[in-house]
C-alpha cells in the first residue's frame, strides 16, 4: 500500500493529531497553569485570571471544531 503509514493515509493521521493530539496538549496546558497558580500562591483572583487568560485562547480552537461539526465541513 503505497502512500500509507501503517495502513493510515496522511489525511487520517493529520485528523487524528489535530483532534486528539491538540486536545491532549490543551489538557496539559490546563495542568501547567494550575500548577503555576499553586506554586506561586496566586490566590483565588490570580488563579481565576490565569485560567481565564488560558480559556480564551482554548475557546477559539474548540469553537472552530464545534462550528465545523455543525456545518458538516471536513
């Protein structure tokens, strides 16, 4: 099977990486920010500010994925 890696096409590998790989990295970033807030003793407001800053960045990626699902775009 020419043009495949372990039976998967390049498009399938890319879709898997963009869905599950980036989602895993997003969870890792949440853990890192939580650990940063804990170690710096940021308090309630500081922790809230850190997570809000991260959440706005992650929200764009999640919204793009949801919009693609709703519109049926591949």
